[in-house]
C-alpha cells in the first residue's frame, strides 16, 4: 500500500482534504441530529459509545497484526485513546466528569495528532486511513456529545481537565519507565516521529515542564470561545 502512496507531508493536498472532511462531519452530523427527538439522539449516542469503545478494544490487535507494531507500542493509554474510552463511557452513562476530561484530552490531543500525525505515507496508505479514521471518529463523537446532546465545558471543566491531566501524567511516565523503550506514551520519553511541536522543545525528559505549560495553554484556548460566549451573553443582559 505504501508503495502506491506518496510520503506524507504536513498540510499536503490529501492531509488538508482529510482535515476538512473530519471538521465538516464533526459539525454537520451532530447538527442534523440536534433536531431529532431525545429518544433518537440517545439511541445514536448509545450506538456511538459502543462503536468507539469497540474500536479502541480492537485497535491494538489491528496495529499489531496488520501493521506489525510491537505490543508495547499499542496499549490504549495515549491521551487520544483514553479520551475515546472516556467519551464512549460518557455516552453510555452520562457521567459529566468523563465528558469534561474527554473534551479537553480529545480536542487538545486529537487536533494536535491530526495536524502532526505520526504516519510515513499519505492517502491511500492503509496506515494513514487507520490513523485518521480513529482520531477523526474521536472528534466526531465529541462533536456529537457537545452539539447533538447539548453538553459543553464550564470553567470548572478546565480545572478538572488540568487536574486530572497532572495526576495522570506521572502514572504514564512511570508506565513508560516500567515498559522501557520503545514505549513512549504521551510522548514523555522521546519525540514523536515527523514534524511536530516537540521538535522546538528541549530534549526529553526536559521537555515535560514546557509540555505541561503548552497543554494548559491549549486547554484554555479550547475553552476561550465558551468563555467569550458567556461573557457576551452576560453583557447583553
């Protein structure tokens, strides 16, 4: 497959088309369902929850058996994996804290992954399609939970997102150490391959304090439109 596909370039034609398609789907699909009855919206939420959890369960096997990734590299504990699991459980249980964490981890980690993916080849390479399908589905499901089901983050969600991230980070760091190289979850042990923001940071693990600051900035940036909307609404009253 990679023989037919060109080497991946950031914001090349296929990459831009893929990003636009995911963004369009993440907004248009939930907007369409927003008008439907609560029963239909909840039934779709249940289906999406099961779908994303099933995908997360099978993804390690797919990456291992079809793409020859070592088991040590495919444990579903990257930020995007955890976000997918949390949003899946949220759609089945309606636990708001799970939505809050998944919202920030999914958009923060997911958008970064979509913009700077760790793939060698572009479309129609099967690894490219698998990567973008998984991350794209995460963004679409978060879009559905937010738009179709009417959920949104609050100021306390930002604090929860930062707090849970700071608690989880040392655990992930420890898992990397226990597993040893090439395990590199949350990219705490080494830089991810390809062009990405971490190329501008100090060498791992000295990049961790800066990564935390960038993460907090990203969370605040994601929340900014909601904060502006609330402020505008308050001022209008």
